[in-house]
């Protein structure tokens, strides 16, 4: 995997739109616990980043999100590019969009 950055460390207080712009510029996947990104992408049509993974279920420990993402990538059952991926406790669902 490439370089991993935590937006609150590199750009504290930036807006969701700024996060999307940064992801576009750096060709990065957005990993988030914030459901607002689905609305931003599908309702308001703001520029789409390479991919968004929304962790709706946060698990019981801080490592949960990383472990789930690793399992998804290694299973090769899902394509993350150009998708809004929602990870729930017992389900993973995706909605495809076109990057802008």
C-alpha cells in the first residue's frame, strides 16, 4: 500500500469538499466514518475522488477498520476504484460512480 495520511493530522479543520479535492489531486482513497460523503457525491454531485470507503460499523477496537480494509483488498472480491463502499457489521455494499 502507498503512503497513508490522516487528514486531521495534515489538514485539521478542513471541509469535506477540501478532503475530496485533496484526494483527487493525490489520487487517494478516502477512508471515513462520516456518512456525509455519500450525500456529497450522489446528491450534490461534487467532484468524485478515486474511491470512498465508509465504515458504518466501527467495530470493537481501533484496528477494526484497517483489518476490514485489508481483508477486502486481499479477497479481491471488490473493486474500490470509482465506488462508494459501505462497510456494515455483516455486509459490504457498493455504489459505482464516475470519477470527475
